[in-house]
C-alpha cells in the first residue's frame, strides 16, 4: 500500500499551470481498485477523477464514499470527486470526509454555488463547477473568479461511451475568456 507522501488539501494550488492527466475511476475494476489506482498513477496520472452519480440528477448510479476512502488508502494522488447529484452540499461533506481533495459539482444542481465553493475552500479543498452541454457559459457568473476548476461536459452526464460533442468548443473558448 502506498503512503500519502504529499499533503492533502486543495490540489489545484500545488499542481501548477499546464495540462493535467485525470483518468476516471469509473472505468476501473472496483474489485481491484487499489492495484488500478497505483497503475494509473505510475502511468502518469496527475489527478484521479471520481464520477459520482445519484440516479436522480443523472439516471445512473455509480460508486460511493467507500470507494473514495479505499482509493485514498492506496495513493497520495489528488482525488477530484465529480458530483453528478441533486444535493451537492450534502454529498460534498460526505465525500470530503471520505478523502476527496477537490469537489467538482454541477452548477445546475446548486442553489447557492458561491456558498458551496466558499465552504469547500474553508475546508482546505479544491472547488470546481461543471456545466452540462445545454448550460451556457454565462451560468458561471458569480463563481468564475472563485473556483479552481471548470469542467465543461462534452457529453451528457451520466453515461459513458458517448460521442464527443464538438459544439461545446465555443463554450470552452468563452469560459477561458471569463477566467
């Protein structure tokens, strides 16, 4: 089992500028999560992306806090938990306690996104927001200057294996100009 060589907390403050590799644990064999986490990190992963689905905000269910806790035991690599859930405030606390370093939530699901970002930062965690394909870049107004990460979905959330939606690229450009 790997030891946690780096300090926990907001990874975006220490990872620096430039591209990062963030494979999703959704694609791993959950019976071999420790081995597969170690292999992903050895192959060059900078961050491990953890897709959480509640069966309500999106129609599918995925892993829970137990898997995050298990992954945390095997790596010092930052864990960014992507909440595709109806109640991101509740789930942010649960997954932070399980070992997440950063929480990325859907702006469409948060009634007070700026408050959630502030709460995550107060805990020393990274805070990111996600936009579904149908959500305009302007939805970031009020949080663009305080988030650590913006995740632009180029597929509909909740299903793997979808075709890339190139129509999202202008939104990426617009968000870059906002940031």
